[in-house]
C-alpha cells in the first residue's frame, strides 16, 4: 500500500481524534484488552508521530542536498564554458584545445534530471514506479558528469602554463568544484538508505501486524462492546473513519 505523506499525517490525526473521543466518555472507557486503553493507544500514536517526523526530516534533508547539487552543476557548466573560451583564445594551445573541448562536449552531453524530489516510496514486492527508475538512472548521470569533469581538469593541465587571471576558472577552482561535486554525489547516495529504512519502519507501524490501522478499528469495536452499538459513545467513534 502506498499513500502520500499527507495521508500518513491525516490518519495519525484521525487516530488522535479517536483517542481524544474515548478519553472523554463517562462512564470511562475501559476495554477488556489492555493494549487498547487510552494510555496505550496514545503511546502508539506518539510513536507513529515520531516515525512521520523522522521521514519528513530525512526527506527535507535529501531535497536540500539535491537542490544544492543542481545549483552546483549549473555553476560547473558555466565555469567550464568560460574556461573553454579562455583556452581557445590562445593559439599556442591549439592542439590542447581539442582535448579540452572534447571533455567539455562530453559534459554537455550528460543531462541528469534536475528534479530534487526524494526517492519515490516503493512498497515491498511492488513494482518500481517510472519516476523512481528515472531517478536512479539520473544518479548515474551525475556520477558520469563528475568523471568528465575530472577529464576536463586533466586536459586543462596540459595547457602549460595554465594561469588565468580570472581565478574563477583556475585549476584550483576546478579542483574545488570537483571535490564539492563528488562529495555531493556521495552525500545524496548516503541519504537514500536511511530514508528508505525510515519509510519501511513507518509503513509497518501503520499496516503490518499489531498496527495503527488494526488498533484504530479495535478501539471502535471495544467501544461498541462496552457501550453497545446504539449508544452515543459508539455513534461518536463510528463517525471517525480511517
């Protein structure tokens, strides 16, 4: 089962409404199953809320890192274009220019997706959505782009002495950009597994075993058993739908 982030929070909210309703009943709600008491139900809802917060925080972290990488690629492309022009302007580097331009052309040919969205949630055993397939392929594109940048730097090194007055296209600047880009790729790769793990843990809290969905329905059945199906108490909780 796959639901949106909004749906996860919405169902947590409905569980909280149910708990608040049964906590207000007189005579007091007293289920036969102690796992369904007001305090036990609230403890479980709190754990669900913690799981939601973790997923949301990890998602924001991924999105922020992906956005920073997209902006870094824009800077790299602009800097490479300027450096190509600088090398071309020196006739003494005519032979080296071919290698510099070839490396730059390879970089231009790699166009990884600019999406900054976190990986799509894939239920265990379920088909991988097209958006997630595209994202995975896009990650490989970023790795290729970093490799081509390394080749471009090697080509610039051959333009001796490559000492532009514009520090923005110096070898030191390109070395720094490559380090930042490689780090960004590694960071995003490392952010994906924790998010996947957190999502699966949350999914299990909602839908597997003694989960929120089952507790939600069980509390309503407990109210019906204690107060009877025609009681105001049961009519109240019956209207709170999953």
